[in-house]
């Protein structure tokens, strides 16, 4: 993507460099806190020192590996939609261009008043949906770009949290949020691919030159329906992409949910089988004990006789 905001990039890069002393102060405090919790022997000194050296190396080389993560996500988006990196809003542009009204082909007359009103209403409805779906794409791409630089600014502090006792979970959560934001282009590429497929399929079904009078009558309606469906797909996909990425990377729904985790399903099935086996043994022992005492059941009590008059 060719979106560049030089002022934002320069300011954030300068802030990252200026506040590195805070990051190193956090590292020193965390190192002292970790080393003070153990006795001073070789095995317990190596781990905090190795952790501190690793974090310092990651902070100093962040301008290399952070763009590498972003480029990996962009490469995945480009694999899904080869034209995404060149034009991320290609789907919205094709929708607007394909449904643009051509006034030279519009003929209005009093005899076709009903048809003219019908076409005007359908064109207006489809135009509204298409414009809304097209206008939402660019702001979401700009938002993802801004969030990317905000995460870049906060990344050194998140790395320093790994050194502070009890702060590892904060760093892990921050990395999950970063992956979720960097994965937005993948969702946008899938949305563009599905939107363009729906739009092209409807255009191919209608055709440029209708074969019959009925097809010529219904072709504008079908074109508008295809435009509305494609616009709704673009709108829903663009808005739901951040939510889905958040659930997958930050909350781990696709990795820890029982419906998508074979290990959880196997553990649950094993527990059910063990409970069923225990119930079978209890029933078998109960039937055996009843057989030892005698298989004859006691006669039922007779109902009390009603005295006669």
C-alpha cells in the first residue's frame, strides 16, 4: 500500500528514540527485581541476563523485524488478491464504475412513466448502498495505518514488560493485539475478492446485450441487486475484519474454543466414555447384588377391601 503520512512517521520514530531511556530504566528495574528473588548461583543468574540481552536486541532491531511482520501480512494479502497492495480499494472503485449511470442511454417519456419511476427508485437504492460500501473502505485502511504506527511506538514498552515480574502477560497481550491489527489487510483482501466475484458473476449473468425482451426489462434490476449484494459484502466484510482478527489473534477463539480444538474435543469425549463406563459398572454391581439376595420379587400388597353394606 502506498499510504504514507511523513509527519506522523517522523514524529513517532523520534518519540521511539527519545523515550528509549524509559525502556532501559524498566529493564534495569526488572533485572534487579528478578535477580533479588533468587540466590546468586550460576543457573539462576543466566536466565535473567539472557532475557535482558534478548529484549535489548529486539528493541534495537525493531526497525527491521517490525516491518518484516507487516510485510508478511501484506504478502499473504497479495497472495489472496494480487492487486490488493497496488489498489486496496479496487472493489469499491469497480462497483462505482460498473453502476455509473449513462444519461445517453436513458430515454424518458410520459408513456414510460412507471418504468422511469421504477428505474429511478432502484438506481437510487443501489447507489446509496454502493456509496456507503465504497466510502467505508478508505477510512478503515487509514485507521489500520495509524494504529500500526501507534503500536510501533508502544512496542519497546511492551518488550520491557517481559522483564518486569508479573508483566509477561501484558507483553503477550500486546503482541497479540499487534498481530491482530497487522492482519487487517488479509481480511480486506478476502473481502475485496468476494465482493468482486459477486459483482462479476451478476454482470456475467445479466450480460451486456440481453437476448430477450424480458431479460432487457429485468437486466437493470438484476444489475442493481448484484451491486447491492456486492456493496453489502464489502461493507460487512470491511467492518467485521477488525472484530474477527481481534477474536482470532487476541482472544484466541479459533485456537482455544472447544468447537475448533481437537484436543478439547478428544478430552471431552474421553470424559464422557469414562462416566458411561462407571455408570455401567454401577448398574452391573447393583444387578448382581439383587440376584444374590434372591431373584423372586415380593408379592405386591393387595388393595384394602371395601366393606360391603
